[in-house]
């Protein structure tokens, strides 16, 4: 799967694109610099320039862009919010970077059928602002929601804090339009129905496809009524596994929990530190606390109150958990995690990316492997000289404990060598995920990290993936260098 | 210090933004909302700043024009603890030294340096009174509005003393002419000597922030004094309720930069105005489109931005937009007029002084 491209192809492509895009296509180094990186760990002075940047506004325009890319065999790299941690939007093979945020219109809000149809360049935050005017809500809210687009959620299969109740993007996505590598706009899915037993589930195929099959331009999503109230509580446990078991037990009692996050003692230390700094008093956190579980409950007031009380009772009586009494600590956590009520780079500790940057191995593990995963994380971080930020377990599957885990570290991005050490850390963590019968990535995607190396996870099915890719994208113009190749793991 | 060194002062902030990419500043940037290239948002500019700092990008006319399409409205600054606005101004300064800044900006700054004013003055320059007031070029060029405003102050027993004044020079600083700004500042400082360090009232939010932060002078926007006066029972009696349903547009310089959010709203409440808030208000309000020198270089873009702000008001069902800044007022009013062609609804835009003038009848 090669992409051959010369400067002549780029010049020809530019000329053709300019015909219908006008100033929405550019070769200017200024704009290309702006699209030269995402949030993935790279050297601090890294800049990977695409050859062109285009801003289509409609599916039809995207089809014409793909036709030109197909004709001249020039890569197409879709760019969403630019907050991806895997390098998926970095055009390291050059080509046409598609700024998808020009496609940012709501096509239809269907209150009767509880769906919204949008162009995929709309951010999650803006979508929810619009829906809130009608008392509606799209609960798939990754922490990057101010920047992250609907298309990026589909392309990366990212996390959502409310996954425990509502699931991941596949649980919302009923229909999509994608412009493939054959320059055809294909409708996928079952319109406004939630499921279908006909044909192949091509709509599932595009989830996590990272633009390697095509550019998704329109999406129909299931939406919900905004809940009337919400309460958040936190509980301390003696181990990560015990926290997961406690959650599973709460759900088995018939209670509805909206979100659950489990954090390791490093994260707990940070929450205590922030509390101490702000309120100038010591939080009552016992030495034995190895994990903290945050739960949120939403719905009508009385039901929320009952659910919360009963969950607390179960966790205390059956798991000897200690509820966190410092309500401010819990509220501040939620304000930062969900409401995003913080000013970036203001906090002093842990490092707020002023000197180093966040990076993570994002393994998905079986639910009983949290403690083993944590032990190995500490070992690997030490081996590859990565300073530990902490572990967060996202529960992203409806009504069951699950483990999409961020094993986060601070990456020294001052040299290529230090960046390589980070990717060695990711590599060994990924191998461990397979050994523990899990997956290498649960929310970041392959990006330009795991491609090729991920054959370890997929075995023979990796070859079938190649064939699927060829069916959608015979000339390998759709985001080449991702999923099947890696910059970092040769 | 040359400009490259000046930009290097912000090296850590530039790299921090580049490596973090949180994008909190991007989506509601009024220019980005129209342009859609991230280049026009703050986080985009921070990558351009790195390009300039590392020598990957050379200063160019295109870069200068991109930087001129920034309102300096401070929305990005409100969302972030990095020194975004200082970096943008440092980049503008770099363009200025390379001779790349728009001709119209250069001409405007030359006029301020030469004549001490940006707009031509049409009102008497002096009036005896009790408290010094700095009017600013824009109000001086609008005699009718100024006369109504001064009359409101008189009716509230605030007796302004008007003396000779020269332009605060905001636009020189904002468009990157730092040396010229220093000259303008020195002259303006001279004219303030007549006030003997007394607290001086101001009318224009932009002059207020400039005199306060760049000059360090004891100034106070007159609306604060009005707010205090309206609490006096004798004065409260003079107010006739206006019975309006309006939204209040926070001017960037008065709102998020000076922190004056509640006083204008409380005044409106006293005037019998029901306030419906736009979704983006107070600290995270959206610029009218008239800031940072944009109107002078790209009128079309300025109008499109203003139309978005008028749409924000229509979305929440306001009958009128009220503001406290002469630039916001004229920019939004012009956009509202243009918008009639698209949506067939006209929403009036008024200055708070105008409403005070109508209500203070007793």
C-alpha cells in the first residue's frame, strides 16, 4: 500500500481544488504550520507540514476533494479537534489536510425520534449548547469536548465519562455518510433505528477507523433528555480491583449509575494536594487507601437520593469502603473533569504541561486485572524513565464495570531520544495488555503509534483488515501511515 | 531588545500551548467562527509564533494580515493562563518593524502622533466642573451622544470638568507600534497633569483600560459612579420605567478586562429593563467585531462577526441590545441593519447612556 506523490501532483491538485474552494484551500506555510501537530507526544519543536489545507463545507465538496486526491494519488488526512493523543491527524506522509470543522451545521434535530443529524465538524460542546436550548443532551462528552468534534469521536472511538450509562459512540451512532477512498459518498447504518440485522455492519467498521477508510461528513446520533439533577460522590478502597468489584455489585443491586471513574493512589495524592492548597486543611484520607472511586448519579431528585444512599450503604457494608467526607474535593474533581471549569496551565502540581507533556498508554484490560496492570505500569514507567502521573479507569460500557485505562505519564519532550523512550514504554505496556487478555488501545486509537505492531493483537485478522482497507481505499489515499504503519514502533 | 528576542521572552508559554493543544480558546473565538482556519484562533497563532521564533516561518504580508484579523478581545486570555494577548501584540510589533503592517494602521498612528487624536473633534474642549473627565476621541467625534451623556451626569449631580486631552493611543499599541505609543503616551500623560492625580472619570471602555493598565492612572469608568448615584432615594425617584426586554452586551474592555459586569446590569434593572442573557456573557462574552483595529482593515469580516453577535441576542429573544461602549454600539447597530436583509427582523442597539437619558425625567 504505497502512496506515490510528487510536487507536480500537489501543484495540479491545488489548481483543481482552487477552482471550487477559492480561499478555502491553501498552500501557505503559515496555515500548514498550524496543522503540523496534534496532542500526541512528539518533540516540542516537531512540526509536520501537510502540503495543502482545505476546508470543505459539504459532503459534495468532500467528494470533489477525494476525486482530485484519487486522480493525483495525494493523501487525505482528516483533522478534527486536534486533541488526539495518537498522532492520527498528523500528515507525516504529506498530502491534503482536511480541516473538517468547516462542516459544522446541525442538519436536523428530531425531537420525536430523539435523534440529531449533524455535520461531523461540529464540536461536542457546541452540539450540547444547541441541544440544551431544547432540554436535550448528547451524553458522549470526552474531556476534550470543547475542541473535539463528532467526527473525531467516531474516528477514534474515544472515551466518554458517561459511558457507564450511555456507552461509547457506537451506542449513539445510527447513521453516517462517509466519503471513501473511491471518492464516493456512502450512507452507512440504519437511519434513525438503533440496530439492524441486515447486511454487514459497515457503520461499526468506521468507528475507530481514524480516517483510513474515508472521511465521515454526516452523522445521526441518538440523544437524550437532560437529567433534572446530578450528584457526585467518592469512595476510598484498599485496591483497584476492589473498587471495580464494588461497582459491579452496586450495578447488580439494580441501581443506575451514570459514571464511574477509578483512580490510583497517585491521582488521589493530587486530589488531596489540591484540596490542601485550596482549603488549607488536611483531608481525612486513611493510609490504606489505594484507590478512589468517583460515582455520579443523575435523574429525578428522589430517585437520585435513594440510589446514592443505597450505593453508599453497599460499598461501606460489603467492601468496607470509606466515603470521602470532603464534599469540596469531590465537587472540584467534577468541576475539572466534567464541567471543565478550570484555567489551563494554572495548577502548579502535578506539572501542568509547562515543562513536560501528558502521554498515556491506553490499555483496555479485563476487569479483574487492574492491580496487575497498575503494578506493571509502575515497573515500566521506572524502566523507561517516565514520571508517573497516575492511572484512571474509565467505565465505558453500559451497566457493567469495564476497564478502559489511562496509564498516564509526563513525557520529557525535549529530545527525540526521550520521546522514543516514551514509545518504548507504550510498546511494553501494549504487549502486557495482550498477555493479560486485553487490548493495546481503548480510546486513543492506533494513530501513528501502533500501526503494524498491532498485528500482535490481531493476528490473521490483521490481513483481513488490510483487505477491508483496500476495498474502501484502493489507492491508499485515506490517512496513509496510520493503523498499518508506525512512526515509532518499527 | 529586538522583536525576535521579545517573542523569545514568551518561549515557555508558546511551547506549553503547542504541546498541550487543549483548544479551550478556539471554538468561541469570533474570528475563527467565521474563518474556520485554526490559524485565526489563538492556539493556531501560538504555532505561528513558534514558527517565527524558530525561524521556520518568515515574516510576510500574509502573516501580518492574519495577525491583523484578531480583535484582541481577550476571550482566549480568559480561557487560559498563558500570555496569549502579549504574544499576539509582540508578533504584530514584529510585523510593524518589518514594515508589513497595513497602511491604514500606519496612517492612523501617524495621525495620532501628529494631532493627538484619531477622530476629528467636534465639541468644545473645556467645561468647568467638580470631577475631571476624560472623554476620548470617539465620543468627542459624536457631539449629540456626548451631550446626552454629559446631561445624564449633570442630572445625577455629577459635574464633570472637561479639560484639554489627547488620544490615549490604544490603537497604536494594539497594532504593534510600541515606539509611537510611547510618544503618544508621554503627551497624554502631560495633559493629565492638570488633574493633580485626582480620580478621573472616563466614558470609553478602551480609554479606561489603556489609561489604567498602560499608564497606571487613577481612572474610573463613569458608569460605576452612575451606579452608586442611582442607589440614592432622591435620584431613584426620578427614574421612569422603560418596560423593555433587552440583552446586555459586555464590551470586552469594560467586562472581562476591567471586571465591570454587574453594575450595568443593575442599572438596567433600575430602569425597568428585563434582562435576558445571551449564552456567552460576562467574562466569556463575545466581541462585537469592532476591536483590535479590525474594522479599519477588514470591514466585511467585522460585520460578519457583529452579525453573529446580533444572532446571539435574537436566539434568546431579546428586543434590544444594550451596551456601554461606543465602538460596540455602532458596530452592532450596523450589523443589525444588514441582518434585516437576511432574516427580516431588526433588533435595535442602544448605549446605556441613551436609556439613562430617556429614563431620567424627574
